[in-house]
C-alpha cells in the first residue's frame, strides 16, 4: 500500500521529532523476518520504551536530517527498521541484541550514540550500558564509599580501646 504525500510528510515529521529527543539509535535490516516475529519485536519495544519503525530509505534520510543521527545516512540502504532509545541509551541495544540472538535473519547495520556512527560490532557496547537506576546506584556507591571509610577511621580508636580493655579483662578473669 503506497503512502500518500501527506502521510509521508507526517511520518518524516514523526520520526524527526523522535530522533531529536533520542539518546541512541540502531539501524537493522529485517529481510526475511516473518511478520509474527516482527510483531513480537514491536511488543518488546513498547515495553522497553524504544521507538521502532519500518521506514523507507528516502523517508528515513529526510527524517534524520538536522538531528544528531544524520550520521546514519550511509547505513540507510535496504529494508530497514529504525530503533531509537528515548529514556535509556542502552535500551535499543539490549532489545535488538536479544532479538538478533533468536532471529539471525535480522542484521544490525549501524549504531549511533550522540551523533557518532559506530559499526554493527559496537552493538554489544551499547547493550551493556547501565540503565538509569544502575548508573544512579553506581554513583551513590561511589559517593558513599569515602564517607563510610571516614566513619570507620573515626570509630577505630574507640573500638581498639574497647577490644584492649576486653582482652585485659579476659586475661585477668582467666588468672
């Protein structure tokens, strides 16, 4: 079913708005993927907060113009799916990586983060980025460590004194 000009303009505007807000993007080729499997991918994408859309190459090139993902233009060849992470930079990477494990017919063509184009081999690096909650936990642990060490350092002389008194008391009690 051919798209009308108004529909094409609306699609380009929609993808452009998503690309402007996105943190990372993945371009995959879906040639040979059954429709049922693709529906499963879309359902997982909705749950993960990932924007996923099949877009014609010419429309995709126009949609990424003026965004940080303009670097994806050389990879926009063949039947492609554009995936954008809107909240968590690694979400689209994890989604596509897990899906490609089960469906080898889907081929990753390019990965982009912050306006920098990476190859398909860098999908693993994107997929292993921590989620927002994990990053905050790591930050809190890093901030908490010096304070905990400081408190232990302040408490150690008192604790050492108490252990010494207890050892002397035990020694006198045994004699």
